[in-house]
C-alpha cells in the first residue's frame, strides 16, 4: 500500500512539473510574440513619421529624415529577402552572417542620425552631412548588393527548373502525339497467302506429295552441307494467337 502511495505521489509531482514547464514555455512564447508585435508597430510608426518628415520638412531636418528612411528601407528589404531565401537555399546562411555584421553598422548609423535630429547646433550637423551621406551610401549599396544577388540566385534556380520541366513535357507530348506506329493488317497477309497457295490449299491432301519431296530435298541438302545450317521451319506461328496486354487470353474450346 505504501508503494502505491509513493508511485501516485511521484506521478502527481511529475504532472505538476510538466504543467509548470509547459506554462512557462507558453508564457515565454506569448511574451516574445507580444514584443515582436510591439516592435513591428513601433517600427511602422517610426517609418511613417520619417516619411512625413522627409516630405514635409526642408533643410537639415528633412535631409536627416531622408537618410534614415533610405537606410532603414534598404536594410529591412535585404533582411526579408535573405531570410525568405534561406528557407529554401542553405547557402545563404553565410550571406545572413555578413548581413548581421552590416546591420551592426547600420544600427549604429541610425542611432547617430536619430541623435542629430535633436541636435540644436544645426551648423555642426550641416558639416557632418557629407560624411553621413557617404556612410549611408556605402551601407545601402552593400545591402542592395546582397539582396539582388539572393534574388538573382533564386531566379536562376527557378529558370533552370522550368527549363528542365519544359524539356520533359516536350518529350512526353511528342510521345503522346506519335500515332504513326500502326499495327500490321494480318487479314491482308492471310489473303495474300491464300491467293498464292491456289486451289490446292482448299483440298486436303492435295499437296502432301510435293511437300514430302521438298522435305527430302532439304534433308539431302542439309546432309551435303555437313549439318552447318539447322532445318528451317515450314510454317511460322500466327501472330494473332499472341494476345495483347489489353486483350483477354482466348478461352480453350470445350472438348467432348
């Protein structure tokens, strides 16, 4: 009885621990989902604000907003393209590693541009704009190069697969259209044989003597040749007696 109680207690503890583990995992997944949603919403709001500033403001503030918007748009498009392609092409993992290193520089530059938006000394910001433009240009060019290389690679694989599939379909279509192969007309062959045989073919026993004479001549010729050639068959097998795969085998006639 004590052993049963101990086993039940252990099972209860195991179920409680499993429930706690599943609950923690579920809460963590929900928290990550909420954080991801909040981050996406914050990013969307910030991009919309930057787009409005780049169109509505002039001078240093408008140019800073344009630089940030260009940087963020290029980096986001490249990230989506690489992660989407890596699901089907494992060779893009190295490209993702390079993009992560590039993203570190991109985040650093974006933070610097954000701080300069609140900088009261506009003259100093104006003096830094050429350097900022060059850095944004270098980072966006590198990101665009990775993105277009990944897209060109995916398009090349798709074109190669389509070419192979088209060639296979052409071969299959040609085989389906090959109706020039017709079966021989055995009735015409039988009719020609009957015509060549003459009236003796319909009279039983009429050609027995000539047939025996021909057999004797063929045996004598075979003996003269030393048995080099085997005797030829007098009659061939009727091809009509070989049923095709879509025909049923002929039933044997009942014998009385």
